[in-house]
C-alpha cells in the first residue's frame, strides 16, 4: 500500500523551461506560489523568447537564466538548470502549461522522497476542460488513480512501462540524478524516460504519486501525432539500450489502442475511425524515426517536431552495452556510477 506524505519544501527548487510562454503566466504562477514555495526557489530557463515571458517571470520574483534558442535541448537544458540551483536537494521540473491542481501538489510529490530508495517521482496529469476524447483517454490510461512504486523487479510484469515517467510534473533526488550521470547532454525527447531507466538499472526506485496532480493535456492533430512519434522513434534508435533492457513498446501500444477504442466508442462510435488513423500516424512516425539515419537533415526537420535538434553537427553516442551491464549489477541507491 502506497502511503502519501507531505515533504519539506525548504530544499526544493522548481524549474521551468520556457519559450514564448507569456500566455501561461496568467495560469501557473498563482497555484505555484500557493504551494509554500518562495519565488526565489523558482528558476526559469528561457530560450530567447521574443514575447514578454522574461519580463513576466521577473515580475513574480522568479530567477531567470537565458540561453540561445539553438542551445535548447530537452536533456542538456535540464542538466544546466540543475547546476544553477546547487543548494537544492530535490529538483522539481514542471512545464509552464501544467497547472497545479491543489495547494499541496508539490509537497505531496516531494513526500515520496521520505523513502530513501526513491530516486525520482512524478505526478498525475488530469485533462483540461477543453480536452478532446483522445487527450482525456491519454490522461486516464497513463495516469491512473492509484499510486505505485516501480523498480527493476517489475520489468517482467510491466516491460517498457516500467520506466514510464513524465517531467511535466517530475521530481528528482539530486544524489540519485548525479549517481546515474544526470540528464543526457543531448536527446530529442523522453529525457525523463532516459533518467528513469538509468535509475532502475542502478538500483533506484521511482514513484508515481497520483495524489500530486496537474492539469495538463493537448489536443493533437494527426500531423502532431506523427511528429511526436517520429521523435520517439529517433530517441529509441539512439538510445537502443532502453529497449534492450526493458523491452519494446509494441505491447503497451496495443493495450493503449484497445483501451482508446473502448473509451471513444462509449462517447461517440464515429471516433473509432479516428483512433485507427491516429494509431497509423503513430506507427509510421515511429518506424520512420527509428530509421532516420537514412534520411537527409532537411527531411528530418520536416518530419519531426523538434527542428532545432537537427541543427547540431553530431548526435551523442548512445550508452554502450558495457555501461548498462555494469548498471545491472544491482548497485545500491546512493552509489555513484558514470554515464
């Protein structure tokens, strides 16, 4: 039975990455500052916004660190952010479009770290009022009502789902994050899955804390679905060790499809056809992404959702099998490995 606790916020830093995010400043600062978090505990890493994002962030007393747009990377930017708050023992990452659902969301999430074996914890995502049936199903399927702690022993039961994680509302114990080499310097997306997998292989546990919730959902077009899964395919091709260690996501994808068909049929049977089209977009996007090496840079930019990723001259080398094998030797939480 998972026991929900409230954590100490004095050594917590809240980190947001922004780009032209001014519209979100009408929503998230209020609920965030109601948490008992001081404004100077909030760090904004901004990627050359050309709207009022920086000015609005500073008006709330948040710390702001600016980086060039082309230097943004889902892993590297979060790694940089962690170095800018060296005093923080717990790093809470939130996206600016995620709205905290209660005044104790962060304290509840941080309470998971009372267990010294927990390296990272993430919260529940609830659909916005305007969410379409597909966005609502995504939240209900991936973020259930029941909290759960995951570790490497669950790999045979859960497969790829073992490492599921989201830093739309995700917290990391600094010592655990450093023990696995931190965030990857360069990754197209799924930096949260990457860290979760590294932690599992080094003996840490992760916690899903359903009582800590945010409102976060997106209504996606077929093109957006294709682009997202193209990027996931790229990530899996470059970090193949995750699939080698935890299995391929195909089985989970079939469970999702069956659940989505049942969910949407109950609301409107005419949506079942759209389920199949979206599944096709996911499948072909993912498969093409896995084979991105044969594509030109220009084609990758057109097919994917993170265009700036392809501006770089090289791709970081995926972790070698020797390194992952070392991680499987069951190092105890708190031991320091290398990336």
